[in-house]
């Protein structure tokens, strides 16, 4: 098997929040087959396995992660077709969007400013500017809880706002996307405008994980958090951005516990003030959800055997 392996590796280097303790081991598989093999071996040995892409929607505990953390970013094979693309999970979403636009393939202009891997974007059903991944997905090849690798069509999947039915049940290895014919210049212009809007509204210059909370139906988390008085306030090194209240930024030395405490305070405050329960959008890789005596991994990011 090929691919880089590191022991006791600081996970803050693999998240855009720049937060997270050490991983017992990190492996960057070079092929889908290597990823599946390591997962199968870890299952047999009762070792916890975690999977991350570009770590742009991720909070990792200060205590780090036991077992093996698999990082998909080396899985980058790509094959363009007639208004389609077959692409591995680790391919950068923003690059894919740019390349699709340059071909005159329409559909992913919304994604040009979204950091993250294609696999992470499918799992999160990433979206912006009125667009989202789901309408462009034709099929997904995934590693399933029984250890098999199988391709499923769109009809077998369910997507909703920032959610995909595969989440917690399977790991995305490859995706087939479909596009509509478009005008290259129009698409590139739309992407440029989206990037400009984003730079105006979002604190891209500071480490963050994007929106921390999902928008509640009919309202916006950023508006509610600001109205509850949280703009600019913080806990330890974690601060509610002064530019956008649904972003928590790392001011330099934030710990996961600072972010978690701030999230809880905001949730309580917004519920008290407006009766709205904010749900988090970011994924928390919680090491306490796993116990070695239990062969199953219960975290939402992991595979379950049931
Ligand atoms: C500045 C900034 C702006 C952002 N703007 C947006 C935005 O406009 N819209 C939006 O939707 N998001 C946005 N995000 C959030 C983030 O970019 C997306 O959620 C992105 O799709 C996450 O991809 P990732 O590869 O980084 O996933 P990670 O953060 O690595 O992982 C996220 C979750 O997905 C799981 N996962 C990752 N890869 C796979 C895989 N191959 N198979 C199964 N599970 C997997 C992980 O286990 C974890 O639970 C933003 C983030 C930042 C930092
Ligand atoms: N606040 C935060 O914590 C973070 C914010 N961000 C923001 O999120 C956004 C997306 O981030 P990121 O995923 O790093 O994306 P970038 O905007 O840096 O780049 C997007 C991708 O598109 C590729 N690309 C750019 N131009 C072309 C081109 N002409 N042809 C082909 N490919 C091209 C880049 O390739 P190449 O690699 O060759 O440049 C890169 O892979 C950015 O706006 C960034 O500012 C990102 C990370 C953290
Ligand atoms: C960044 C993310 O996605 C983003 C995506 O980039 C943008 C652009 O389409 O739209 C969503 O943000 P958003 O709903 O906060 O969009 P914005 O246009 O910035 O704000 C919505 C409304 O809230 C108000 N607002 C925003 C921030 C703030 O501090 N105060 C405030 O009052 C704005 O004035 C606006 O009226 C996505 N967030 C969610 C949770 O759906 C992400 O998911 O990580």
C-alpha cells in the first residue's frame, strides 16, 4: 500500500479552524482500494477509524483522536466526459468548480469559494448562492459498513439542506457529477461575483470552519446571533466574527473547548431570547463516542455495522 503515514500527528494542521490535538496515526491513502483495505483491517483489529477531507467543516477535540485518521486529499483521479465528470473524493471542490466553468460546464459556479473536498461536499450537501451539490450528483461510489465498495445512483440517495443520507453510514470514494451546457464567460463571471460577495460578507482572512450553525427555517443564524448580542464576543481564543456572526474565528490560540463552550452559550442565549434552537452545521469528531470495548464507532463521521 502506498501513501504517507504519520504517528502522533497534530490535527490542527489538517483543519481550517487550526484546532485539534494529536492523531494516534494519520494515513493519506493514494488509492480508493488502499483506503478500503485500511478500513477493513482497522475494523478487524477493533481500532477506531476517522475520515476527513480538507477539514474545512470540522472540529477536532483537544485530546486528539485515537486510532487511524484517514485523509482523502490524495485521492484526486478525475475524468471529464460529455457534460459529466467522474472524480475521486479528495479532489478540491473549488478547483473542480473552476475547471468545470472553464469548460463551459454549468452547475458548480456556487462552489468556487467553498473550501473542501468533493467527498466532504457531497456528505454536507454543500451549498451557497442558491446552489447545492445534490442536483448535480448522478452517482456515488462509497465504502459501505459491510466493507464492500459499491456505486449507487442518485435515486438511492436523499439530500436536504446541508444533509445527505450517506452521512454516518458510508464513506464517499468517488462521485459522478452532471452539468448543463453553459457559456464559459457567463459562468466565470458568476464565479467572480460569488467570490466578491463572499469576501465582503465572510471573514476569509481568519481561521474558521464557515457557518457554525445551520440557518433555521425562514431565518438566518447570523442575524439571530447578532441580535442576541454575540457579535465580537468570545471564549478563550474563539470569537464570534465581527464580520459575520455565524462564523467563529480562531484568534490565534483557540482550543476546541473554547469553541464548544461558545457554541453552547450562543445556543442557550438565542433560544432564551427568540425561542429558536440553533443546530450546528460543523462536524465534531468526538473521541468520547468511541470505546474500544465496543467494536462499533458511533461518531456521525464513522461507519456503523448495523
Ligand atoms: C471560509 C469557509 C467558507 C465556507 N463556505 C461554505 C459554504 O458556502 N457552503 C457550505 O456548504 N459550506 C461551506 N463551508 C464549510 C465546508 O467548506 C464544507 O462543508 C465542505 O464541503 C467540507 O468539506 P471537507 O472536505 O473540508 O470536509 P471535512 O471538514 O474534512 O469533513 C466534514 C464531515 O464530512 C465527513 N467527510 C469528509 N469527507 C468524506 C468522505 N469522502 N466520505 C464520507 N464522509 C466524509 C467528515 O468525516 C466530517 O464528518 C465553508 C468553510 C469555510 C472554512
Ligand atoms: N477562513 C478560512 O479558514 C479559510 C478560508 N478559505 C477560503 O475558502 C475559499 C476556497 O478555498 P480553497 O479551497 O483553498 O480555494 P482557493 O480559492 O484557494 O482555490 C480554489 C481552487 O481552485 C483552483 N484554481 C484557482 N484558479 C484556477 C484555475 N484558473 N484553473 C484551475 N484551478 C484553479 C485552485 O488551485 P491551486 O491550488 O492551483 O491554486 C484551488 O484548488 C477561498 O476563497 C479561501 O479564501 C479557505 C481555507 C480556509
Ligand atoms: C458559509 C457557509 O454557507 C453560507 C453561504 O456561503 C452563504 C452564501 O450563499 O449563505 C449562507 O450564509 P448566510 O445565510 O449567513 O448568508 P448571508 O447572506 O451572509 O446572511 C444572511 C442574512 O443574515 C444577516 N446577517 C448576517 C451576518 C451577521 O452578522 N448579521 C446579520 O444580520 C445578513 O444581513 C443577511 O440578511 C450559508 N450559510 C448557511 C448556514 O446556510 C457554510 O455553510 O459554511
